[in-house]
């Protein structure tokens, strides 16, 4: 069987198994998603209050409202949590048992990522729907399907980008005893530069060149900007091109480092 078809088949089966196993914790998913959406809502109320009191911002109330209503969904859809777990499996030698299997250990993490996001959607979408209903008069939502299609494509690319960055960081565990500091640094840096904390449109003018072209923008902010912002057709195509370019670059780097690590790997049973 073709390796790609085999891996897709394994991913499908492992995803279904993970969904069945993790659906037991339905209450936990609701709590997790409440926590996920609370921060954007609080930020939304703060920025709306600032605007109502005369704050001069480079964006209007409709942009701010749309941005933070969509933010919880986008951050969940593009998130990845594999770096710490994958690094631990490498360090403790758990990778050894996967080296004699027909599928890579990475397939397991792909299936876990997909299954958890699938379950989170059932808790998160109704919450976002309630927030949307409350603020619907102050939102800037495109009526055509074109932007929504680009929004979905950008979210998919953003999810792959975050996933490959995590693989790249975790792969350093082949040579380092502990990559926890790197994982935490990635989380902190990404939370700021992705626009998950503050919209990148509110960043200082002198930082625009760097902020607009660094990779983390294309994991959260850019997908939201497709809907919330007023990006022209040229800006949309250029942004998607840059996003795809980052996906290709980081995927290639992750593949090179992962392959080099496997060749250097030594553990009990390896």
C-alpha cells in the first residue's frame, strides 16, 4: 500500500479511537472551552470600553468586536500541544516501540490533535454563537462565501504551521536533555506575536514591518484579519502566499531535524 494512503488510513482509525476514548470527558471539554473563550471576551470588553471613552485606536469598534469574537475559535483550531509530550517520549525511550511499527509516532500526535479539536468544537461553537448573538450589531462579517473559504483555508495552513513548529522544537530532544524552556518560550512568544493577546493592528507603527511578516502572525492573526479586517484582494493573496511559504519552510526544517534525530537516536530497545 502507498505510504501516504497507509498513514491516512492509520490517522483516520486512530482519530476515531481517540474520539471514542476522550468523549468520556465531555464535562472537561466544556470547562476547557469556557477558559479558552473567557480571555477574548474580557479583552473585548476592555477594548470596547476604551473606545467608548474616547481612546484613539487605528481600528474601529467593529474590527475589535469581530476580532475577539473569532479569536477563541481560531486559537483552538490552530493550536498544538505536542512539543512537550513528543520530547518526553524521545527522552524516555518510548519512541523505540514506534520505530518497529509501520506508522510514525507523529501519526499518533496528528490523530490526537484532530480528535481533541473535533470534540472541543461541540463545546466551543455554541459559546461563540452566544457571544456573536450578543454583539452581532457591532460585528464586521462578510456576506460572500469567498472570504469564509479563505478563512477556512488559512486556519488549516495555520494549524499545520503550528504543528510543524512544535515538531521542530520537540525534535531537539534528540540532542538536548530538556526542551521545556524552549517549549515555554515558544508559547509566550507566540501568544504575543500571533495576536492572541493583543491584535497586531494595535502594535506600534515602527514595528509593522516585522510584525506583519513574522511567522506567528499567520497562526492566529491573519486568519482573523481575513474576516475582521479590510484586506484587499492583493493583500489576501500575498498573505496566503507568505503563510504557505512558512508552512513549506518549517515542514522542511522539521522533516530534516526529525530525520537526523532518528538516525542519532539511541535508547533502550532502539
